[in-house]
C-alpha cells in the first residue's frame, strides 16, 4: 500500500471507470458552460424584439432561428438555460440543507420528536403538489409571478421531503453503530456526534440524491412553465410557447426542437451521472 | 480507592415487549476486583451483552444497583456521570462497525483525548496517539490510514488503543475477539494479557467461547437465561464444574484434546426464550439431572466454599455461611 | 466400510482444481491446485481461516460459484462423472440429488415466505418424482429423524418460528430428502450456540453411520475437526498445505502453518500462558503466481530455499498417506 486512500478515493476510482457517468458529467458541464458564458462572449441578446425578423428558420444571422417576436432564438435558449439550471441547482441546494438537517435531527433524537417530525413530512407528502404550488404562486402578485423566487420556493418545498426521509433512514442506522456508541461513551455531546460521526457518513448518499434531485427540479420547473406558472424565460417556458404556435400550415419546428433537445440531453446526462455516483458510492460494491 | 472496582447488585434489565417483557437480565450480582478479569460466558439470550451495556449506561436498568469504586453510577448523559466516563471503556465485537470509516486512525484514537481533555494541544495529542499505537502493536505509520485499509485484527487493535486513550481502569470487552480469525484471536488475546499487566487493568470479558475464557480470566460467571448459574475461580470451575449447565457447556465445546466431560452431561433441546423462561429453575427443561423439585422452585444462588457460587439444588447441602466472594 | 455391494474407489475425486474470482479488474485465485478424494461414508474436513479457499472449494464442487467466479482448471469426478463438464440441466439434477449442500446461515437458505413442508417437499417432487403428498410425508419423517419435536405440526409452520438450531436441522432434512451420497457442509455450526452445535455435530455423525453418507465439512474450528472428521485437509492461501487422518494431523502436524494454528487455539484444559500467534497476514491472492512458498513470509522456520519456489504437495516419506506442502522434514517442523 503506497499512499493512504481515503474513503472517497475508492468511490472516485470506480466513478472514473464508468464511462457513461463521465460522459454525462461532461455534457452537463458543457451545456452549463455554453449557457453561462456563450451569450456574454458572443454578445447575444435574448430580449430585443424585431417584428420584421419574426419566425425565421435557422440560418445565417440567427443560428437557431427567431421566435414570434423576432428575438434571436440561440440567445433565448442559452439564457433560458441559465434560468433552468440555476433554479435546478439552487432549489437542490436548499432542499439538501433543509432536508439533511431535518432528517438528521429527526433520526438522531428518535422517539416522539421523530414521530412528530415524520408525521409532518407524511402530511406534506400527501398534499397534492400542484395545489401547493398554485397556492404559493397566488400568494405573490401578478407581476412577481414571472420571477424565479416563488417558483424556487415551491420547488424547494417539495424536494426536501425525500431528502429528509433518506437522511433520517441513514441516521437511524448510524446511530446504533458501535463507533457512535464509543463516542457517546466518552461523553461526546450530541452536536459533536452529529457533525463528526453522523453527517460525514451520510454525505455519500446525500451527494447521490442531490445529483438526482437537480434534474427532478428542472423537470418540475419546466412543467410549471408549461402550465403558465413558471418563470419568464426558461427551457420549459420556451417549450410552452413553441407548443402554443404549432399549427399544420407552418410548423415552426425550431422553436420546439432546440429547447427540448437541450432539456432532454441535460436531464439524461444528469441522470447518468447520478446513477454512476450511486454505483460508485454504494457500499455493496465496495471491495 | 477500594479493592472492589465494580459492584453489581441484583441487576435486572427488562425490555418492554408484547405480550411479555423480555427479561434479559434478572437479578444478577457480581463484583470485579482491581486487577482481575471476570469472564461472563453464556449462549444466546443469556443476557451477557445486556449486562455490559447496562454497566456502560447504554441501556437503562430496570432494577438493582451498579457501583463503580464505591459510588453509584448515574445514567449516561447526566453530568454526574462525567468523572466516571474515562474510568471504564468498552471494546465491541465488530471491528468494522467500531470505527468511523471517514476518520483516519489518528483521528479515531485522538478523539477520546479531544473530548475528555480538550485543553491538550494537538502536538501532544498526536504524540499520545502514536505511543498508544505502539503499545497495542500497531505500526505508527498507519496513523494516516483509514479503517478500510486495515485488517480486522489491526482494526481491533485501533479500538483497544482508542479505549486506552483515556486511561481507564476497567475495560469491558464484548465478544472482542469473536469476529476474528483464530490466529488473529491469539494475537489480540496475548495483547490483552500484556496490557493488563502493563496498565494494571481489570477486564469484564464477555464471550460465548469457553476456550478463550480459560486463557484470560481469573474468575468466571456462567450465565443462562438472564441469571448467573455458577461463579468461581477459573481453574476450579473448569476442573470441577458444579452446575449441570456448566458441565453441559464444557461437554459441548469441540475440543482438540479428549479431556472432555462425559457425553451424558450434554444439554437436551433448545434454549428457551428470555420472554418466557421456564418455571422454577430455568435450566430444568434441558437439564440431564433434573428432579421433581426443579420445575417448582427457583434455586437460590448458594454460596459454596472456596469463593464459589452455584444456582442449583444439587449443591444446596454444601453451602457455607462464609462471606460472599 | 468394505460392504461388497458398494462400488470400490472413492465417491468424489477432485483433481487439480483451480478457481478464480474476477473482481473489478483483478483476478483473485481463490483455489489453486486442490486435489483430494472422499471415500464413501467418510467425513473429510476442510479447515482454514478466512481467505483460505475452503468455502470456494465447496462451492466449486457443486458449481455454485457467484457470477464473478469460475473454475479455470481441473476436474471434479463424482463416481467417474466429471461435474465440471456437465450440462446445466444435469448439474441441477446432481444438486440436491446425489450431492447436497448446507450453509452457515439457515435463515438465508430457507424461504421465509414458504411453509417448511412446502420447501422440503420441493426436493422430493423434483428429485424423486414424488407426488406432493408423498413428498410432504417423507419430509415430515425426515424432520422427525433430525430431531425436530412435533414434526408434522412444525412442518406447517414458517422458518421464523424456529430457532437457529432447529432451522439448521430443517436444512439438514432438506438436504437429505434427495437421498444424497455426498453432503457438503459449509460452516454448518458456526452461527449456532455451543450446546446446539454439539447436538448438530452428533446428528451428522449419526447420519453418516446410518446412511453411509459422505461429508465434506468446511470449518475454521479445529475442535470441530477433532470431534467429527476422519480425514482433514488444511488449507492456506487457496492451497492444501497438509492432509492426513484427523487424529494424526492434529497430534503430529507436519506443516508449520498447522503447528502454528494448533498452538494459537486456546484449549479447554490448558492453563493461561502465552498463545503462539502467527505474525503478519495471509498473502494477497490477486498478484499472480507465487514464486515462493505462500506461508514463507510468516513461517518461523523459513529457509532461503523456501523462497525459491512453491513446494509441491508431497508425502514426507514415499507411500505415506500424509501429504504436506513443505520442504522441511516432519521432525524439523515439530520443533
């Protein structure tokens, strides 16, 4: 044994061998890079309308065509991607933070606290998701509704539930492990045990679930946009608009194609990467 | 500093369950004196692990008293327990689950010092860890490794080092060598014997393997279904067991040498459940020497000469009025 | 054992068995050059610590290796038929039929969702062509024989209603239903309490006497070998390092590993003292071929010659039934 290998390096090696997962990660990185850097680099403008250029198919001047108001579609798709991805990652981060803390506390203390906390989660699970979202949207005024904030809230509100349950399950098991008992026998306080022993050992499964939450959030956001409840400009929004103008005479196919392709590709890639992560971290596969 | 380090009196641990509570430990009494090793042996359901956990405070006691060095032990978590924490430590059976996979060996062994003596500077802490590692026979260069890079035997050594970091007086070993390969078991047993001398430790050694007991213990307590059925010095107990269950255990151990107790001493049938122990003497359903009194009355834990005790009517006539061992 | 009706010759012959496991990108040679024979009515013990290859050998005989394992060389002859070359359908007939196997953890061998009698009857129906009713009757009779009280009622119950010892007896009954000639028992008593273990071992001994059953008993416990085995094979690093009659090998071992193992086991009638322990750890089996004796790094008697090549498994004196993988003489080993 030449050098020490941390518990992560085994997982890292396994992940590195999974070509599908790596490809997924690469694609996501590429798409993210394009969405965030290309518009600034190329000076693209998603907002300027130009009725004379309406509904142009892809060609020189407008690589992906234009939409009904003459706006450059490449710009709109890329900037829309920024929003979709941002909401995806941000809502995931929020759900991780809330879910992990909630699940850890519930699982660690157990007993009545756990019962009450989990009943609350069960209750929220039972509430129809759309109902919640509409409720939240209605809380905001007409103008605020196009903004990311209410959407972000609605999405975050749903995703943390799964994370909390997953973390609680892990914590319940870990709590009885002998190394935790050993720490308690030394007089370690609850906080010490939770942060030193419990949380580092759920980090693996949390990472995996977080990676799989991102595409889930993006899809939810797209769905909301499709229903008209989403943000002003995102992939889902673009798809919704595109579907709105589909007609048998002039199919403005490029309006639907580009955001759909990007959406599908990103989601697939995230899922492949998440699956690969899960395989890499799964203790069953370890040595 | 008294000579009696641990004093357990009429300890009972019952777990609530439906329809009947599980009487894991029922009225157990024993003492461990400084420098001695008491082995608790028994098969499944005898309650030996539960006793260990009750002593450490991991499981609440239903009745009885546990005293360490003369003082009653408050429950774990209460501030009054703090001064006692570093005086007794525990080694668990599964070396895999006993170490945090995310911590290096150094961190794991240093943690006790961090918690109980937070003022100790890092450099000194590390020095102590390395010294402990040498003590338990571990190459100090392994300090930066993670548990999964070590073998089972090495991991168990780390656990022992960790337990010793707070300089305990009593070490409770709960099946500490049971999960190890035979040749590794020997290494760890030798180590425990060495450490006992070097640090003047006392051990409460819990195991199901009688062969290990003979090697390590000064006194032995044989348990069955929540009670101690025989207690005495190791050699005396092994050479001349008084309780039929002890004899059955000894007869059952697969032995390399033919110095075995007669096959007629074997126990029949299955071990009953601790939630529903047999009436009278709990061993009567399997005892090869059972007679009519056994199912009706529960025998007391008779005191016998030479610091021995036995819970069986067969020895009742020999009991002495000497002081309890 | 010289019954004129039983055919002469060993029941099972394992010849030069090599088994490998493919784990990620590595190849682990779990079993190397293992050859032995089992006579009818004989109990052969395969003893070794973890990683010695004893379990893998048992699994190889019945071709029950996991997907990443495979037999890469050798033959397993059951009365002349090479099991390694049998088509799957015929191998299935052998498993549970002529050769049966029981494992350490009876809870995973018994289906928790099926009644005991259903699972056992399956054997009778599949291997003996019995009707369900007859199969159940035979199952109950066997459950009774293996010492399960109130067998008919118990058979209608489920595995979780039985204790560990009873489940193991049920497994033995299940194994016997197909009227096997050979039983492979992989650590059958390791997970059981000592008093129950003694009962199970006694049961196995009785069954061997009654039925002329042959048993390959895989275990890490030398005491178990002493109690029941006729012959023993000591395994280390996937190889057989010593073989002979159980009594002889345990009393006068001829390989340093066997000696060290015997000295490291605490004995019931032995007073406290230092146990001899074996320094170091078993070698890795995924590093290709060995150019030295596999035990050399840990052997207290190691010589330079031990490091030049792996010793062959050979008798100390020509014609001796005791084989060992060591270049030293038995006297030197005994010191």
